[in-house]
């Protein structure tokens, strides 16, 4: 066998062992899993996740997943907890303590302190008879047949199963809370999804003196000066009460030329496009972009609740904001 093929076979063997471990975990999601979810859901404080070594690395990811899906959580390193970080834990919290062996001394040191504070303890262990499992209010069984490591030493299958158990908790709690895409976006403002679900037309529109605006009796020449000065290739037309009655765009100008209009005498009332498509300030910028693409236009007039034009939203501004 070539080394090339040996690499492939080894990788497939590892994946198969870990898949089997996850499949076995599937059959162990029982009443204790539901009890763990109920403890976390009823928690008035935060979910504290702790673990040492590789379990700690996985615990950090579990805490991050919980926090981003509606369950306030953070990771506390057991070593640091013994030297002051325990002060971050309150009586309103619940603890998830992770140790595959259930005998990690750094984690076990904290258990009496959590007990004294009357904090519910959920353990994740591979040994239901271990000291940690016995001390916990609920134990989640993350036992495995064997590590994928051929030496049966490096945490591989065990960390995968632990991570999947954490995901199962997070998703079950997400569903129980009725957590929404909008709430997810609120905790991910820097991501693409956050921008799509949080940024509205009012956040990106050009307002105030940047908004091109003329009146119906304005000559075409005045409108062209306004369009050139503001640089959007269009202008709004408003009446005496500042109500939008039309727009005039570069496309309208080309149509005037094609139709032989008298450019020297034409007024906006004669050549504008009436009843243009508009959007409200609270519309999501992503939805505004969809409208532009559907109508094959590059800008939209933004109106307030009283139908006054308050801004202009350009496609380029949406793209620069990283909405898509």
C-alpha cells in the first residue's frame, strides 16, 4: 500500500469510528438530557461551562454556541477559578462540568464550592460511576467504545461526542426559547447574517442636504444641475407640502431626448415619472436591494411614515455595507 492510500484509509477509519460514537450517543439522549435542558432553561443567571485540557477547549466552544443561540453562557477555566475567577459565578447560575474520566482534580476541586452555593451541576462524563458524575444533579453520558487514536490515548472520539452533546443542548434550548433569526443577528452584528437582518434603509440612506430635491415647476436645466451636484443620477420632485409626487432620472432624460421633447422649456411636471417606487425607513437594506434588482433600478426614495421623502438609498451603499 502506498503512503497516499494509507492516508486516505486512516482518515476514513477515523471518521467511521467517530460516526459510530455519535450514533451510540443518539441512543443515550434520555430523561437526563431533558432534565439538563430544564435546569438550564429555568436558570435565572448564566450557564457556566468548565473543563480541563481538551475538555476545556470543547467547553469553550459549547459556551460560545449556547451564548449565540439565546442561552447566556461563558467558560470558566477550572485552574483560574481556584485563583479568583470563581467570583464570576453567582447563586443564580447553573454549571456544566466536563471531564471524560469524571476524575479531573481541577474540576473536582470546584464541586464542593458549587454545592455550597447551591448551584445546579450538570456533568458530562464518560464514566457514570465517577466522582464528578456522582456529585452532579444530572449526568450526561458521553462514553465511547474507543478513541479514534490508534493508541487509544489522544482525545478524538470523546471530544467529538462531547461537542455533539453540547450542540444537542444548545439546539434543544434554542427551540424551547423560540429563538429567532433576528435575535441571532443581534448577537452577530459583525457577520453577514447580522448585517442582513439588522441594517435598515435609514442606516444607509443619504438624507438632509444630500437628498436631491426640486419642485414640479422647476425647469429641466435646474433638475440637471441638482442631479449633477448630488451625484445620484436622479432627483425627487416634491410639492409645497414636501410630499413626493415624482422622480426624474438619467433614464427619463434619455427618453426625453428620444421623444424629441423641448429640453429648453420642459418642466419637471411634464417629464417626471409619477408615483415612483418608494420604501419606508424601517425596511431592511437587504429587502431594498431585492426590490432594486427586481425593478432593475439603482436607487430608491426613502419616505417617513407621513410619506415625506427623507432620504435616498443607493445600491452601491448597500453593497459597500457588505449586506450580500
